[in-house]
């Protein structure tokens, strides 16, 4: 029987089945849509995957186009890295939390910094008042980084640092800590988020204007390519785009568009694509629509591989690989009935694993209230370990491949992402779209539609608009940061300034200013600054003087 004859037979039987379906009583009138608002058919058949060519579109794990995963044996060879985003209060408190997590089986560290650190302010700066150590750990100087990693060998652990605007400075500190531990930079492994484009689009934690900041990023890429070859220089992040309210397709398209912008900037700066592309990584959200998320990851790998090979002419297979970290969706967590968040997180984590992530962070049930307590973070870590060792999903690679629904959804997400790429290019590229507020408007409109669906009960959120508990009392332990943390951090910073060689600090800042005003790579000058305990705020003030500060234009 020919393929056309089979398709015709399936189409006829499906039509007959649909006629019978009309006679069935529907339990309720409701919309069947994904979290992103995309309609979902009642049934998927081979007719929905007729255009799929196995060798071209799916292939084998570890082989182009990597739809089924970037490693040939995936989790049969090595499980994903289990990370918990952690950091709070003083560096000493964070160090204690890291030892707690490592002793319970965590295999990688993920550093959360407080708002002053993210914004390039020292803890004694007036704008820092009330924020020191609250949403992450306070880092002012190299001394703080030394304390954070006290007793943790940097040659034996992989560290991810969620820092963007001052990312180069924090990496310089990490390299200097390695030097003090006698660990050469060539042995350091980890990831720096360093994704300023998504800050302009979604998270809004920037310092400098886009163009000089892109120079800082290409300087860092060039430096690490030569001196820190095992370090992932950017974690191109869709997570915050999704948290801001985007759809899954927008997260996919805008993230990859940012990634392509970094590739183009590095090539323009004179770097060979095959020298730096293998150390680019990605960071995606895992939301609650199970199959949509899995399709998103599979489409992302295929799109990245094709563009890197065909558009940017990368020759090394390593340059085609989209390696990514996943974090479960913070925006899906609820303050109401917080124990339900454990279940939400488990589903989201499972989607990340079935989607082929290389690294995974599971949110804690209490993160709508504060930084996670030890009990909550312990449960979140155990969630990953249960998935890895008790569910059997790591036994085979990409078990959902060939599903009519999954393959159809993967194709659709790829097609919709390509439409966004065309529109971004038509508008003049990523930086132009940021300046004009294109990304921001698209996300805002998606977030508004989602909220209206909840308000109209077109979408049920357990504990929010249905299955609500009257007079609910939340009885879970909440981590509270003592106000004394700020006083202690400010006092320690004062002591650092008193003990260091301030003449050496002055000379290092003068050299940094000279380098920033010229065309030299800024990383060596930054490393010289942090070695003599120049503070992050002092370094950022010099760069602000040279580069200026970014002010977002009003959107109309």
C-alpha cells in the first residue's frame, strides 16, 4: 500500500471518527489550549506528521540536527547536573548553605546575588539600603568570593553565576579565587549568565548602554576562549523572558535571536565562530504545559544547529550544539496552598528531563514568600533525585520521539519561531527591536492575555481561581534575613577598604579607565582590579564614567 493510499485511508477513518465524536456528550464547554494559549486538537495522527522526515528532522541523539539530544548516550552515560539556585545574606551564610547542599548530593553550585550586587552597587551605597543579602548573597570584593567558596575546591565543582550587568567583574573575582586556591583558570568549569540583552527585554537589571556592554561581553568571550577554555561564557537566557509573561514560542524565538546577536557581535569583533561557539550555553524555563515545554526544547536544538551550520558557517559539530540549563517556572508557583508547588515543580522538572536538559534547578515550594528554607530546598533537590533514580525516564533517550502530538508541536514551534526571526530582521535586528520596545510589547500583550484567561476562568489555577481554601493559614517555615546582615556586610566592607593597598587600588582603577576608553580587552584590567580588593561598586563607577548609564526609552 502506498503512503498516499495509507494517508487517504487514515483521513477517511478520522473523518468517520470525528462524526461519532460529535454525538458524544461534552462534560463541559472549555477551551483546550496550551499555557501559551495555542489551540490543541482533540487527536493527532500520522496526518499531522506527514511532512516529518526522520533523518532530516529527528535523527539520532548526538547527531545533527540534535532534535533528540546533544549527546549520543544522554542520561545513560551521565545524568544532568543537579543545581539549586542559592545564596543569601552574608558570604559566610551562603558558604554554609553550599556545604549543606553538597553534602546532600547536589552536583553543581548556582549562585544567587543580591540586588545591589546585580546592579553594581556596594553594600554601603545609599541605594543598597534595605536590600543587602535579601534576594541573594552580597558580594562587594574578592574577600566575599573567597568566603563563599571557602572549603570548596574550584577544580572539583562546576559553578553557575546568575549575574549579568557586572558579570565580567564577578568572573574576574572567581578567577582570582582560583588563583588563591592554586587552581589555574584553564581548569575552572562553570557558566556565567552574562546575558545583557534579555535584561533590556525582560528583567531590567542593567548598568551600561547596549553597545558598550556588548563590547564587555565580546571581550569576555575572547579572554575565556584563550585563558578559561572550559567556561561557558554566556548562558543565553529565556527564563526571565518567560517569567515576564511571554509565551513558549516567544521565549524560544527571543532567546535564540539574542544568541544569534551575540554570535554576530563576536564574529564582528574578529573571533572565529568555531573558537567561541562551543562555550555558549542556554537557559530555559520549564512551565506547566508538559508537552509544549518538551517540544520547545527539541525545536530549540534543531533551530540552533541549523542556523549555526548554515547561516554562521560553523564547521565544528560542537558549535552546532545547543546545551542548556533548565529552571522550573517561578511564575507558576502560588502563595496559596504552597505545598502544591512541590507537585508543580515535579511536573516541570520531568518536562525538562524528557526535553533533554544538561542541567536542572528545581524551585522550592516557599519561593513566593522568600528565599527557600533548608527544608524546602531539600525537598526540591530530592525531587530531581527521585526523577533520576526512581521513575525510569533516564533509561532511554528521547522516549517521546515519534509521538504524533510531540513531533507536530515541535514543528509548529519551529515554524512560529522562524516567523519571529523574520520580523526581528525586518525591524533592524535585536538591538533595534530593544530600542523600539518591540520585545517588551509582545511580552506585555501575552502576559495580559494569560491574566485575563485566569480572571475569566478560561484557565484554572488550583488554589487561585478554583479549589480555593477559605481562611487558609500557611504553616511552612519561611527564611528571614536578619537586618543585622546588612550591618555586618557594611562593616566588613569598611575593614576591607582599611586593610587593602589603596594606592594600588587607585592605580588599577586608572588603568581600567584607560583600557575602557581604548580598544584593549577589558578582562585583564578587571582581574588586576579585583586582585587588590577593589570593590565592585568602585569598578562599576569607573565604567559608568566611561560608558554612561542606560535609560530605557518610554514605550508608546
